[in-house]
C-alpha cells in the first residue's frame, strides 16, 4: 500500500507500529468493539448507537447521513468510550452523494474509465465533506441475467470491461492513496458471485464452478485489489453451499493468500447473523466463530460479534491473536484516514462543496457519454431545434426519482433535471406539452418501500383514472410535430430486492407506445431503466430509440443534448439485451458446443423462438458512421509468455464528429478446455472528426491469452491458435489469426 496517509508520509512499519501501540492498550471487549459496525436506523432493535458507542461496543457506524450526527457520535467515541478510538462512518455512495451521476451500469456503457473515475471522485468529495469516510462501493458483481435487479449497480456481463470499470471506481473513490483529502475508502462488493443466482432471483443461492468464478466473476475483484482498494464486502448468498460471509476459500485462500489483500472485510448487512438463517451456523456463537475464522473482520449490523466473540476467546475456541489479526487492518485504515488527528467534520463544508458548478457539469458529461443510440431509422435524430410543438409522453418523463435511479444515498432528496425539463430548456420558444399516461408501479413493493419509503403507501391509480390518463396522453400527442416517449422502469424496479421475471415494459407503457405510434407521426423513444428491457415491438416500429439508463441529476439536460444534436451519442451496451426475460442468462461469451450457429446440426435452442439478442453486447449507434479496417498483428506466431501488438484503423466516414468504441475479441480455437467463442480483451473509445482516421493499438500477452483451466485446475496459457476480431461490437467481423507456440 502507498506510504502516504491523510496526515503525511508514514511507512508501513510506522503504521504497523502505531497500530500495535493502540492495540496493546485495548481490552478484549474494546477489540471486539472495533470489529463491530452498528446500524443507525431508528427502527433497528436493541440499544441505541449512542449507548453502544459509549460502552466501546462499536468501531464503525452505517445508515447515518447527517454531519451533526456524525460529529455527535464521534464525540462520544473519542471523549467517552473506554478506548477513545474514533469511529469509521460508512454509507452506500454508489453513484453520487448530492450530485447524482448515472447509475454504474450506465457509466459502464460509456466504455470510458475516465468518466467513471471522475464521477466517483466527485461523489467522494461530496461524501467526505458530509463526514462519510467509507463508501460501500464499487459493486463489481458480474451480471449475465437482467432479471437480477442489482445488475444496475455493476458494469454488466463482461469481466474485461468490468475489471477496467472496477479499477477506475477505486481510483475515483480513494484517489492516489487511502487518506487522500476529499476521498473516501472504497469497498469492493459483493464478494463473490452474487449476480449468478438462478433466475436472477436476488439473494438466492449461487452455484459456480471454479472455472466460471476464476475466468468471469473474480477478475473485477482482483482488479479492485490491484487498484489498492482498502476494503471488501462479503456477500449474503450461499456460494456452492458455503455462505460467502463464512467462506474461507474466498476470504482467506483467494483474497489474502493468492491476491495478497491487506485491507479488511466487512460482511454485508446482518450477514454474520444470517449464517444461522441460512442453515450454516448452529447459533449466533457458531456464526461468530465461523465468520471470523473465515476472514470477516467486521460484522455489519448483526451485533453477532459483539455478543459472542469475547466468550469464544474466554472459552479458548478463539485466541486473542485471532481477534488481533482481525482488528489490525481496521485500525490501519483509521490511521491512514487520519481519524485520530481529525475525527470531526467541518459542518459548513458540505454546502460549499455540493454547490461547485463543476460537479453538475461532470454529471451532465457522464450522462451524455453513457447514452446508447439503439435505433435511428431515416435519421430522425437529431431533432431540429426549430420544432414548434413537441409532446413529451410517459410516466417517467417528469420523474426526478426515475431520472436519478436506483440506490440513492440514504436520506437523499432527488434533485434531477427531468427529461421534460431538459427538452423545455432546449426549446424555450416551442410548445412542449406533457402527459404522463397511466402510472407504473411494482406488483409487489419491496421491503425497503414498505419500511423506508412513505410514498410507497400511496394508493395505486384506479383503472378508471389510468384509462383517463391513457386517453389524455394520446390526445396530447395527436397534434404535436414530434412525440418523445419516456418509458422504462421506476427507480425501485431495479436495485436490491428488485428482481423481476419479465423484461417487458411494466404496466400499460407498450400499449400507450403503440397507440401513439398509430397516430402516424415521428416518435422517439427514450428509455429510463436500470436493466436491459425486451422492447421487441419498439425495436421494429419506433424509428428512434435512445437508451438513457438512469442518468442522474443532469439527466434531462443530457437527454436533450443528445436528442437535439448538441452531443453525438457514443455509448455501447455493457450487457446483452435479450428478446425475453426467459431467455436469460443470455451473454455473448458462450462456448461453441457441438451445435454452434451455422453448423449443419445447429439446433435453435428453443423451438418457440430464437434466443438471439435483441441488441448484442458492445452495440451502439452514432449520428455519424465509422469504418474499422487494416487489422494488423505484429507477428503471426508468438511463444507462450510473450506478447503481440494488434492494431487497426478507425475512420469517421460520416458528416459529423463522433465517438467510436473499438473492441477487440479473441477465441482460443482448441486447448486444455473449450473456451468462449468470443471474449473481450481490449477496447478504446476514440473521438474522430469527419474523415479523420486513427490507429488504435492493443496488446495480447499471457494475461489476455491465458485462462483458468478446469482440466489443469490452475491458470494456464496453452500453445494454441486464436481468432482475433476487431470491430464496433461483439459481432465484429474484421479477422486475423495468432498462433501461440511452446
Ligand atoms: C445492503 C446491500 C449492500 C449495502 C449494505 C449496506 O443490504 O446488500 O450492497 O452496502 O446493505 O447498506
């Protein structure tokens, strides 16, 4: 780890010495307190945080988001608790604190790690100014099934793109070193395999063979470690029958022994106590023993460590050294963060920081670069700014919540510019009518809504009111020159506890879309959503479709920037869009099998409809066109362990400046194991003026050409022949070959 800290240069030895000095003065109870993170939610049972802190029973607090409260709790810890050790305040700052950025899945669609790094740096600056030291992000779970609600929080289906985004998030949150001013400690979560639950059913058990773990689900976590992430969060679910929060293979063998991780692991919320619920631990005592033994340093909110660890030491089941080993990295993070010297937060700082104009400018730019143009028949887009009468229709068109999206910071008040507001600002002289149409809502409210969101208790719209709203929306569209439909999902339809079986547009949105299209005027569909949607009808019948995701505080302006041509969209899909939810999991990096597409024995896999993607991984259009040519490989043959350079030329063959994301895919044609027909192993987003050509360069070496082998039970690089493709999405056709020899 870097020797720089919040209070200046400290060598590893000096940090270790400081930690030992602190540790040597702690009682067993005080050490257990450092391993305990308590929840600040009012409805949680048991003693209040103030009491637990005063008695030295907590080293960290979460689910508090108020600077005055942070300082009040810190004062108790620093001035009244037996150890006087300051608290570490953690919170989910996933895509912005007060300035909200596009959801992580959207920012992954930019295929621009610098966008992600800059966004998380702004989020960190605002969060740190509020008094937050530690964010529970980045979420780096690979998701190949869009029915899983938490797909919104990650970077999609691909480990190579996911690893690049994970590293960028860690850099953004933490800055150049842990303790850097205006930055926070990051937390790679949820370790590991959480996104692979059957059917996308959140929290359900996961079964992953080691080859999938090693080649697909672990690389983004490894990238986070390599980027210097300070903490990890162990996941809830059973992984191959062993809960991730009691899983020695993950937490000790992989994370510490193989990867050399020196930070600390916090469990997911209540996950230590849940080891009993999952049928893994006999009781709380057993849960505490097995979680700590497996490598969970800090118990988030279940208070299981607080209740049982001291007893486990006193009866000899655990040793004091077991406890000390868990406490050390937590104290080291507090030393690096300078909490002993600066435990309190200036209560005037937050409002100064969140008012910085560059924050909203960064949010607008991130949203612009995240958008993906899915269709533009007849060049309907960009729209003319001389339009006199536009209708904006749909339940999300003026929704701040839907524009900011899933995983808002606890206690946040939405502040987004909506799509309607963005269009009205872009066309100040035009008539811009609006009608929401029928409301959309989840069939089953989530636990969070029922317990934490008063608006969820609002009575559903009656069928009569919905029908009236439907007719009003169609009537509003009837006389407009152009109709912009803003459809998709509400913020609570994706995220935690937000899985769904279908990927269709919820409610009567598709019906409304069809009724508006039937009016025979130009229609643009803008999607606000946190996951792929099976918009099959729209894909055939709506001339222009813009995937805007959940674009954040400046989302409305960014959508208008793209719709009216001030910005040429250049995003690409980080995840496959299937034609049906029941086709999931559907991902591009599949093995060939004995019956691949194009083979005489090809079997269409379902007789009730081909599961071909609606939109493939890496896909996205532009207002201009590009040509990718002249694929060159520096050598047709290379020895195992050596690298080759791959180059290709990309030309803007259209009339306006635009971005292209040049992608490189490989396929190992034979070897220790069958390998996916395509795997992303390089990408670069370039901006080109009309007629301009750029040569992009990639490197293929052991890291890209090797894989974890089921057959060999370890990482291997085979002597083998590889297909290489370079193009604008996962269907790239520009091809070359490379032979790797012993
Ligand atoms: C939640 C989530 C996790 C989050 C934690 C604290 O249940 O699974 O992502 O960081 O609890 O809010």
